[in-house]
C-alpha cells in the first residue's frame, strides 16, 4: 500500500497522480507538480489516501508558495493572450485551421520563451506566414502542433451525453480503438447522434461495457429462442444486459422481464450470437 493524491492543472481537467510524501494535503490546496521543464502549480482534487494500485508515482515537491501562484497566474494570462492572438491571425490570414490549445514554457532546452500552439485542420496547411506573425507578435519561439479530433476534444473539454465531463479530459491516458462492432454487440443503432462523442468519433465508453455484453450474450438465450420460465413456455424478445435479464413473450399481450438464471432454454446449449440485440434499461 502506498499513499496517493490526485491533482489537476485546470478546473475539471485531467487527473494526475502524485505521491504526497510525508505531507498532508486537503482538497483545494495548491501544490507543485514536477515536470521535465520544472515544477508547475496544480490543485489537489483528491486528498492523500492509501491505495495499492499506484506505484512509482512522482513525489509532490510541496505546497505552492505565493510566488509560485503569481508565476502561474502570469503564465495563464500569457496563454489566454496568445490563444486570442493566434485565433485572430488565423482568421486574418484565412487559414483553414482551428486553434484548440496553447502551452507556454518559460525556459526549455536553451529557449527562453516557447509557445506550443495546438490546432486541427482538415488538410495540410501552409502556416509559414502564421508562424512568422506569431513569433513576431508574441516575442517567443512558436511550435505549431497539429492534433486529431480526439486530442482536440481532450484539450477543449466539455460534457458528454451522460452529463459528466468527457472521459478523455478527466482520466483517459490513452485512446483505445473503438469500432462499430462494439455498438452492434450492445444493440445500439448506428446513429451518429447516439454513439458519437464530442470529437465526432465513436464514444470511447462503448469499450467500457463491451466485455459485460459479450459475457452476457454467451450465457443468454438468443433472440427468438423458445424458453421455459417457471413451467411456462415463451419466446425471448429482448436482452436487458444491465439487469442481467431477458424479456420473454409468454403469449398475446403478455411480456415478462425475467432474471437470466430463471430462464431455461428449450434447445441444447449453444453459444448465443454475439451480434444479438439488447434493450435499453
């Protein structure tokens, strides 16, 4: 067991984990987070607690001082100014690109000031003129970095269809491949309005419950299969995976929702087709 705490650099931002050392921190405390370019200010959102799954975490250098907070505030203002300036220059030059994020580093690899500008674009962009204008206007070295739609959603943030902050903004460290097959297994219609995330790609959360659906469909009778429930015969009309149940039509106008363990198949056991449908819970 080791002690672990979680911090964020932005409100509702991605969680980063630290070893608090021997210090005690409370939620809301401003602390320092070690990076290759020096310590940066972060806010504690998860007070130190004992956990077994976290090993080899960086150690928190300590609480942020008033001087650290002043530097952090100045850097945030620089990023906001740089973002507004970059977007204005992109519009003035008529470039088909969108600025989605800005990073600022005071000193890195012999460079006194560096702005990293993250952008999305549907195709290749000739940004040589933009690079010159940004370097001249911001008085710093400029590093333009093109990102994909998922990384853009992570940088911008937002609320998902579930009503919570985007997974990629809060806790996802890496993106897993998500295919339309996962939606089919879960009985979801291939409607982009239902299965696409803020990035326009298939929602990452489709992969979270996929193993549960696969396991359920291996154990459950197939749609249309005749089954026996408490001595009565019926036909399976829907799978209700979250409830570990199936809907069974017992006769005209009578459909029962039955726990999976109470349903007996009337044919020899065989693996259910993984592509079966599922009912919304």
